């Protein structure tokens, strides 16, 4: 007969209960993050579709000839760069914001991205946009699941991908002046690979931050908003870069 220390048994039982509670809390947190992200994607799509079918909005955003955008208006440039300002505001001011303010800025960001993406409905066929969206969703889902379940530390890969992202942005800026089709193709391929990798990295980062901030209430709720923002940007960028390959122009 094996003697079991009651104190050890009680401690083990307590730790098992705590582990179950942490796992349940993590699942609830991730569900909140994904709900935020999915809602923002829906808002972006609705705004983009509405703007693309509204002559008044199109005339504000673009210089349109025969129903096709041929240039961006001054207001259009403002709409395109405003999301960058909102992301910086959220990133550096999230600790001083209330949860309501953080959510409002997040929804405003998603709506502005929708206005910026309205031109894709004028350039590409609806069928190719839908097809690209579903391919993006499948790719994103697979990589996010990998980031959530893997035991491998992805922080090193994340640092490498962020450096690659900086290089991608610089190459894209240079190509505005060069207008090189070869460089455009290369940046599209690299862009897909970078944001696919960042999807796994950001998912794991959200998971790690949950354990670091568990039980902190509003701070954890704000972290869910920031986590959703990261995954939302990964999804949108994968979609845009894939659309360059899969999109069928009108």
C-alpha cells in the first residue's frame, strides 16, 4: 500500500484546478480577440462595398473616369494615411485610454481601411475578390492555429519577420518611383510570406501576453483589442498581396 501525503495531494489538485481555469480563461480571451477581428473585417467589407457603390463617396476619394479610379483625391490621401495615425495612437496611448476609447479607435481604423479598399471593387471582379478572401481565411486560420498550438518559441522568427517587413516597406516605396513589374511581383510574394509568418507569431504573442496579464481586468480587455488589431492587419495584408496574384481585373 502506497502512502500519499494529503498536503501534496491537495497541492496537486489545486494546481490542476488552476491549470484548467487558466486554459478556460485563455480560450475565452482568444475568442474575444477573434470576435473583435471578425467584426472589424465585416465592418471593413461593408464600408468598402458601400463606398464602391456610392458615386458621392467615390468622387470624394478618387478621381474617377468612366467608373474607374484614375487617381486619388486630396481627401482620399487623408483617408489612406489616417489609419497609420490611429495605429500609432493605439500603440503608444493604449495604457492611458479607457477601454471604450480603445474600442472606438479600433472600429474607426477598420472603417477607414474599408474606405481605402473600396477601389478593389472597381478594379477586380467580385468573384475573384470572394475567392481570394476565402483563400486568405484558410491560410490565416491554419497559421493562427499553428501559432496557438505550437510549443516552439516563435519570438526569434518574429524579430526576423519584422526586419523583413521594414525591408518590404522600403522596397514598396522605391517601386512607387521605379514602377518595376518585377519588383512589384517580388514584393507581393515576400509580402504574403511575411504576413503568413506574422500571423503565427502574433497569435503566440497574444497567448503569452494573456498569461502575463491574467487577472488584470481592463488591461487584459485592452490587450484583446490590440491583439485583434495585430491579427486584423495580418489578414488584410495577406488578402491584398494575394489579390495581386488571384484577382481578375475588370
